[in-house]
């Protein structure tokens, strides 16, 4: 079966750095997405990785290792508004997105 | 309209009733999707459409049907609602099915009693 694993919940301090990990086992791989979802709202796109390595976009970076079936999302200079769920999703061989259950990130002052 | 819209925002429905959730996008995206999101679970794909006139089944299609008569609209119908269909439903679209980011509508919160 297909599986995406990420921690259920993480806590971090305002101004700090946090890394959210995602491991996957899917039938094929056509890219990995990270989305942010605030409570009661729709998911919004953060990043897309299809090749190994680090993609940086402002305070957010995403890393991919296809050989290890592993990705992480790195959030720097945390702000209170970063409190949200972070969803990892893999595009499988049928070009369907397989979603993890999400990591709820709690930011404390 | 800007982006992708869904209606209604929320609905309480008696079991056995028929319900259509509406989804419209104005981005001229080829691909559209319906997901349900339940607490503790990831988003699960119900049905998708790679282009107008075509539809396909996702991970959890039973009890749901869709149509894609044109590029902009992608309604989801529950023929006879059951309590297990209580969920938050998200419609999404992407420029194509092969690797573009998906844009999500605001969601419909459906309760079936």
C-alpha cells in the first residue's frame, strides 16, 4: 500500500527554527508537495520538489531524498502566524496526490 | 469570481437525501479534484477530472458521483447521504494533472444526520 508518515504534532518557539519530516512509500514518484493549512481553512501550496536537494523560498525550505523516501520542511524565524498544519503529499505513478495526515505546528511565544 | 469557489459553505442533511456540492473555478485549469478531509486522516481523493468531459475514481468514490460538462464546473453529488459522509469537502484545481500545484476552494462542511 501507499503510505505517507509525518509527526502528528510539534511545538516550537517564536523566532526559532523547526524541521518537519515526511517519509513516504508510494507506487511511483512524480514529485512531493508541502502545503500549509490553518485551522478551518483550505490548504495552500508551499513547495514542490521533484529532484533531490534543497529548495529555498524565503523563510521556508524543503528538502528531498528520493533514494531514502524522505523529505523535510524547514521553517526559520518562526512567527505566531506559522501556527498551522503542514501537509506532505506525494504525486504517485498515476499522477494522484497521496496525502499525509499532517503535522500540527504549535508556536509558543 | 477569483480562483475557486464552493457552495454551500456548510450544510446539515438528513440521511437518505440527495445533495450536490458545487465547485467553480475561473483559472481555466484543466484538472479538477474532490477531496474529503476527516480528523486524523489525510486528504482523500474522491473523484478527479483531468480535462473537461472526462472523470475518474479516486481512493474513496463509493456513494459519490461527479460530472465535468465544461472547464469551469465540477459538481459532486451524494445520491443518498449516509452519516459516514459527514466530512469537510474540498474542491481543487490545477493547470494540468501532471505535477502542477493544486489550488483549493474554501471547503464545504457537511453533516449527515
